[in-house]
C-alpha cells in the first residue's frame, strides 16, 4: 500500500477510499440487518446494562483508540482542500458525531445479538450476526483496515513535509529533501518513503496491542497539546490568533485535562515516556530555532492577560478596604547604575519574598530617537549585568532632563504587582556625596505623596551580610521604628543574610531610662513593634557623646545599618 501511494500519489488513495467506504457501508448495513436466535430471547436493554471488568477498561481503550482517530484525517490533508477553513471544522465535527453514533449502535447490536461468553470467545462474532456475514464481515474488516492505513499513509507524509518546509529539522539537507514534492502531482514522495519505513519498524514489533498503546499515547499528547494551545490562545488574546472556527475555552481546558488523565490511566510509564520524548523534541527544536517565539509566547500572552485581569480585580477590591496590609512596593531612581550596585542590591533584598521593587536607570536628556536608542542599549546592558544573580527586581530606563522631573514621573507610575508604589529609595556615595543636595531638594516632593523614604549612604566597602543588620530606633517615634524593624525582617529573609542576625538599639539619656523602658514595654504589649523587649539594647547617651559617634562605634562592622 505504501509503495502504491509513493508511486501513484494521494489521488489513487482518494479514489480507493470511495470503494472502501462503499464496502464499509454495505458491511454495516448487513450487520444491522442480521438476526440471531439469542436476539429473540435476549432481555438486554440499556436500563440493565452492566460494566464488566472495569479494571481493564483503559487497556481496551488504548488498543482501540487509534481506530477512532480517522475523524482528523481532513486536518492532515488541509493543503489539498479547496476551503480548509470551512471543510476541516465541518468534516471533523460530522465525522466525530457520525463515528460516535455508529460505534454506539454497533456495541448495542452486539450485546443484543450474542451472549457475553460468545463475545469473549469469538473474535469474528460479527460474521455470525450479519447477513452473509461469512463473506461480508471479512470484506468489511479489510476495508476498515485499508481505510485506516490509507488515512495514515496520506496524512503523515504531508505533516512531515510541512515540518520540513517550516525548517523544523536541524539539517538544511534533511529539510530540503523531505520538503521536495514530485513535480507532476505535487506528491511528497520522500516524506512518504520515510513514513512507510517508520510504519514498517512498528509493524516488525509484532505485538499489535503494544503498538496500539504507544500510538494512543502520541495521539493523546497531540490532542491534549492542541486543546492546551487553544485554551491558552483564548486567554492570551494575541492579535495574530484569529481562528475561523472558535471553540469555548472550557471545552479546550476539559479536553486537555481528560487527555492527560487518560494517558496516565492507560499506563503511567508510557505517559511519562511520551511526555519526555515530546519535551526533548520541543527543547531541541526551540534551541535550534532561537529566533522563533514558539510555545513560550503563547504562555507569555496568557500570563499578561491573567496579570491584567488580576490587577484590575485587586484594584477594585482594594478600593473598598480602608485598612490595607503594608508591604514594600519600592521604586529606586539612579543615574549611577554602572558605577555602584548597592542600591540595586538593597532593592533586590527587599523584593525577594515579601516586597516588590522597580529599578529605574535615569538617562539625562529629552526624549528623542537618539536617547530612546541609548535607553534600549543601556537597559540590555543592565539586564546582562544582573543576569548572574537571582534577580527579583523589575528593571527599566527613564529619560528625563532633570532629577526632579524623573522623580515626579516615577512616583506616579504603578508598581509591577499592580499595587501603588509606597516607598522611594534614594542613594548617594558617602565618599563623594555630589547628589545628596538633589535628594534633599526633592525630599518634599516625594513626601507630599505620603511615600516612605529610604536614603542609602553607599560606601566602597563590601557589604558583609554575615555581620547582620543593626536597627537604631526611637521608642517615641513608633511609626518609623515599626517600619525599620519590619524592613529589617523583610531583608533578612534573603539567602545572602542567612548567617546574619538583627540587632536593635535605642539611645536615651540617663534621666530618660525608666521612661524609655516603659515606652518600649507598652509598644511591645500593644503589638506595634514585632519584637521581644530582650532583643532591644538600651544605650545610655553620655552628655559629651553624640548619637552619631555611638552609632559609629556600635555598628562599624554591621552589614547594614538602619537609622530613623
């Protein structure tokens, strides 16, 4: 059969199908017209039907499932159809429902016409039921086998040819050879030859049941993948996805779930092997075609749409709440991204688990084609710079003529999580504080928006995280103290700080000791400070010693010092 198709082409196969379908139709009619003595005394009905040996259901399903897949033959022949957008949905739908109806009544006729023992013992029981069954049933079985074979031997080469034309294979010579078609009838002769050889390999295995189970797995992977892609494209809403036949998203999702479930019910081992083979093929092809978006773009579109809808929903819900749980959504604007990375590291620690961070690299100037090109170039450079670390910060560039205008723009944009930014992080170099005046000048601008403000004084020394975080609080400034302690806990969650500890200090004058202790005790009891009093060190300030020198002496080796 393969040799005939290779030599004569699909036209012969299509013509032969008319004869095959005619024989099948006559065979089915003769089967339903047949009568047996058992049918006259049978009490079988759908009301008293029983499911026997349910534990073997999926074994039988795996064996017979490839016989159901003829309904999709039109998909593989889409290139030969005059109007595939209309013919494929209509033909597939009609074939599916027609096949379901015929299979249902065949099963009903078998159950009504023969006892269960005969159905188990005689493989050709249909020949005993049909009119002229001795002749017509073998002819029908042969026609059915030829029909399935013709469908496969016509569809598979065209699929292989389409893959080669799409340059899916890693070799240019293989792609060119498989994509070649015979000039006189446009028949994919080379792809047909490869398909026939693959079929012969599986036939040589000898165990039809095992081969059918393997084929069923790949059919289920194909159907499940198509359903998943349809489902994701529905939510992804890509402008390039405009199917002429639209299905409901819940039907696609149900199809994917059922396909995966059936695969594991048939055989967990075969299911895992099928998934492994498909994933390996995809990863290899994706690596070979790095410039193609592939499956990742479908997930990306779906995630974008999901994120958008979630943000709108969260905004709607949050607007109804008077009291909201605080978590840092910080934004940092810096012109010195390529000189110092301390601000970025601090923002990354804050964003690791509990917070969100947006890092904006400021490019001074007005927006133009030149500055936009520079912004894209520096963004790529920044992303490359942080690619070696575990990054949890969203990075972007901002073109603005001054620091004030950049801050005014930045504090108005929403955070990446959909929630409003509530913290602004500034940074300056302690050894060369040239931009400290700019920070002070813009403090009022940021403060007018009710933002929490952090100013990082960077030094050229390395940050030794194992030395922990020192927090210097004022027990009478409860709001600021609470923020600093909570921020230290948030930072400490990052793996960089796993060997460090939090130490909390409070400075007071000798005459304020008892008053300060009482204030601290009240704060801890009321829960406004998430700490135990034993974790706070009370430092008594002598009259001739400044608070700055006390902090310097106690925190000289600290990894990070928070002062408020």
